[in-house]
């Protein structure tokens, strides 16, 4: 991966649908759509056709983010550190994913190792010091203020292997298939590459996401009809919490877990 070193925390608006599929159904759906899709550059580079996404999610001691998702709140946020593949393969990114009604806003900024350590140590002066502009530093400091105020801590390591495509005629549309979802509670900040002791909360099921920034892709209706698909809420973070910490979000509105 070769992303930009530093990206302002301007939000990208997206809409998304999620599906939880058996492996064979996922393969058939991709085969059906393949003439309309182009494999993204990172999947093309990977010998297996997929790359590994590694994230550490943060939450408050009362699991505020978890409760907001499980309660179906339409105005909520998630905070995470994300990187890809093995050590040194990609930078670390700090990401915020916000939901406002039916819209999702995703913001990210690249971090250095020193930033990651400062976040883990709750070191406000050091966090974002290496950012390339003052606006990004101010945005990062506002984020860390929320961490102080709400006592956010690393709660869940979430890892999976992603196969990704974009629309051949509409590059703003994107399909991802996430396999081998694995989770581990309360990771250390330097444990983002850990594979030992992980749990597999959904077995071999595949999470397929359809994301778009403009209108709903024209092929969505035929895809849903042909394979009898129904979009559903499926939070990898909430599924990880339910699986490892014994919390049951299944009684909350709109959230499915395994």
C-alpha cells in the first residue's frame, strides 16, 4: 500500500448495505457481478486476491459506542486505529466513522509510530505533533480530548481478509467481501498484528458490503432478487464484543450477531 502520509480529517460521505453470506453464495454473487466490477489495486497486488485489514476499536468503560450501535441510534460514532497486512506494509490510520441518519461519514488521518504511542499513553501534546499542518494537529487534539473526557480505551482487535472491487463504470461504488473475521478483546496498542488467541465469531460466513456515494447501483435490485439477499445490520465490532465478552446485542433493535 502506498497511501498519502497525512490526510486532513475531512469526511467522505457514503451509503452502504451489508449482507452476511455463506461462502458459496458470496462466490456466486461476485461471479454474477464480475463483468460490472474491477478488482481494486490492493487486491490485484495480493497473490491470494485479498489483503488483511487490522483494526483496534476504542470505547468507553460503559461501552458507549457499542450501546449506541446496538440501540439503533441514528447519530453515533466509532473510533479505530487501522492498518493493513504485516508490519511495515502500510501506515497506521486513525479513523472516525460517523452515522447521521442514513448517511455515513468516514474521516481518516495517517499516523506515525510516535503518534500511536502518544495515543496509547494519552499524551495530548505529543499526539499529532508530526502532522504536516496545523489544522490536522488541531483536529487530532480535539479527538484526544474526547478520549480523555470519556476515558476511551482499546476494546477490540478486529481482523479480516478483504477482497475488494469497484464499479467498472462508476468508481464511486465499491463491493468488499470480508472473510475469516477474527477478534481479540482489550488489545495493547502494539498488538494490532497479533493472531494468537483470536476468536472466530462468525465461522466461515462472509460479510459483503456494497458502498456508494451517489445513487444506488443499478445492479443492486437484480443482485438482491437473484440471490434472495436482504441487507442487514452487521457490526464487526459489536459482533466481537458479543462473542468475547458475553454481551448479547441480539435483543437490541436492528443488530444481528452470531
